[in-house]
């Protein structure tokens, strides 16, 4: 089982039949895995150079977009996931957090997830005890 499939199983209650956004998606491997159970999966990144060519085959909607200034409507997504990308966005985290909270629905959840030490060390420094290990994933769960 792929690592992202395991992660989707962990987050299934917040992904299944929901509208999901992956921020700073890179190759979009998480989005591809989530698409098997989600209602709709969108993903964004600053460029498409690493994007997996399976994105379109799996009905994942990719857009080049700055996470600190998203073009989505307010309250558009049930769940937002930032997977193995915190190192890349940490310097803009305050603006990205504000935007994520704007586009998430009222009872929605934002997950920051890391498996690489580059991300996990920064996540522990930034979120402290709110960063919790679960089956090899360091997970921070936030609400609006």
C-alpha cells in the first residue's frame, strides 16, 4: 500500500464524500489517493513541474495558484491537506493559514502532515504539542 493510501485511510472520515483541497501539492500523490473516496479533489502549487501525469486520469483538478492568495470562494472546502510541504511554505505560513481558514467550511478541518525530517522538525518547532505522530505521519489538525 502506498504511503498516501495509508494517509487517506487515517483521514477517511474527513475525506470520504467531501470536497478536499491539497495545498502545495507537488506531485499531487496525496490528491490522487484521496480521489478514490472524496467527492471532489482540487490541488494547487506554484508550478506543475513535479505534477504526476495520473492527475487527470483520477479526476483531480489541478491549478497553478499561490496558497497565500487563493482564488477559491469562501467556505468552499470540507478538508484541506498540506502534505510534506511545510518546509516549502513555512515562511508564508501566516498568510497561507489565513487563506486556508477563509476557504474551509465552518466545521472543516485543515491538516498539516509531514513524514520527512525537513518538515517534521519545523512542524514540531511551530506547532509544539499540537503536532502528533500517528502511524509514521506527524499530523497537525486545525479548525477554522
